[in-house]
C-alpha cells in the first residue's frame, strides 16, 4: 500500500493478533506483535505476556 500526504488511519487490531505485554526491566505496558517482542521504551526483550 502506498499513500501520499498525511497519515493513513488503519486499525490493525481488527486484523492482527496483538499481545498485551509488560517489560520486566522498566515496567512499561504495551501491545506486542510477533515472536521476538521488544519493549518500545527501553528496547529490552525481557517481556512477559499479561
């Protein structure tokens, strides 16, 4: 998909399975996708699924 101009408003949660995760190092909570999930705040891979 290609777009020109502003951002495209697409809700990926309807199509992609996300996992609720929490970083064991910094404590941040986020939604992850895939097998090798990393914390978006600190970059750690020390993650647990909630």
